[in-house]
C-alpha cells in the first residue's frame, strides 16, 4: 500500500496493489505522484469513502469504474453541500462510470476482494473498506476521534452506530483514516473517547 499524505484541506490518498492490478481510494491530489507510483500496473477502480470535495477532486482524471454508495451519488454534484462552492466540481457526470455498492458487498482486486462496510454518519452514503487487515475509514473514524456529523446528510446516531460497528472488528486490524495518523482497532477501543463513551451508553 502507498499513501499520498493529505492535510486538513485534502484527504490522504491510498493506492492498493495486488500483483499488477491496483485500486485508488479517495483520489484528491498528487495526480503525477499517483501515475508515477502506478508505473506499468493497471488501475482497475476508484473507491470513494464519501463524496466531499477533499476526497474526490481527481475522479475525472481516470477512466475506471468508481465505487461508492448510492446515497452519496447526488452529493458529487451539489457544490453547496460537497465543499466546492463557490467553485464548481471539475468532473462531468457523463465522464464517470459510477458503480453503487452497499453493506456486505465486495470489490475485486486481482485474486482477492475488498470488503465494503456502509458507515453513514459523516455523510449518509459513507463507506469504509477492509482489505488484508487494513481498514480505510474515510472521515468516519480517526485516531482518538470521529468524523463530523453536523454537515449536510450527517447524523450523530448513525455515526455512533458506524463507529461501534467498525471497532467491533478484530483488534489487530490497522485503521487508515482520511486525515491524520493511522491507528489500530485495539488502540481505538482503549483510547478513543467517543467509542469509550458510546460503549458505556450502549451496554447500559
């Protein structure tokens, strides 16, 4: 796995490869670096954790299927809600090969698959992706924190449920969020104050 580090304004971009086939998660920046990292390998798909501007800016640059949740599809084009306003999104709908996935689906990567988790709360169509003990959580779950729920289509009860679901996965799994540092399920179960509080409420 290769990470192209983002910042507060741009998400991390992740490139996962298996043999000579790769997928790209949340392509928001560093187009030239991504192409260089691909070398002679084939990009087979883009995976979107959600449709906010800081995660999707480069989706029009690649001629591959784009996997996302249907509940976020409209958000790609509604600039007053996706973060592009007062600018406009740089991609056109007719250029995009959108493929909708949901909880329990899997996306092929060579002879392996990437498991899809529907994790609403930050946005209604939020997704997380699990591949070989690596969990890509977008803006749902961060190291010692969770995503915002006060933006368009965000929802605190859904976010709480999504975080509790993700942190019930096996503890060695490593967490790769959309921003900030990586973590593990085990670390977050002990140190994420939102999870600790919500688990106490959940078990009462």
